[in-house]
C-alpha cells in the first residue's frame, strides 16, 4: 500500500488535472461551437456532479469516481429526467432530479459514514 501522504498528493493533482481538462474542453467547445458547445460541457459537468458525490462515499480511486460519474450522469440522469418528464414539466424534472440526487448523496454520506 502507498502511504497516505502519497495518495493525497496524487489525488489532489488528479483533481487539478481534471479541472484543467474541463476548462480546456470548455474553451475548445466554446471556440468551436459557440455558447451551445460551452453549455454542453457545463451540462455534462453538472449532470455528473451528483454521481461523483455519491461515489465519493465509497472506496474508489479518484479517476474511477470521475469516469463512473460521467457515465452514470449521462445514462441514469437522462433516463430519470426522461421518465419523470411524463409526469411533470421537463425543466422542473431536470431540477427535481438534480436536487433529489444531491440529497441522496448527502444522506449516504451522513448515514454510511457518521464519523465524517
């Protein structure tokens, strides 16, 4: 096993690298597609955020959390919004799904790891 200090250095540098990558994708998509491209990148980041917070409660590597949260965000978030869009207006469905997933992430953090 690696020492905790090494893991924290690698984890923090991975977060920095991910942030730089998202910023580069945001600038590139804005230059290539305009505001619509930037909105897509921001949307992918926002859709992935609740799943990253959920996965943050489990023993996964930082890169696994990032990749899995993007995949789960693009698949599950879209599916939940689509299905709930039949019952409520679509824009409200997006906001409600995001809020419910954030609450689920907070509840998992509270009850799965009460010492944190």
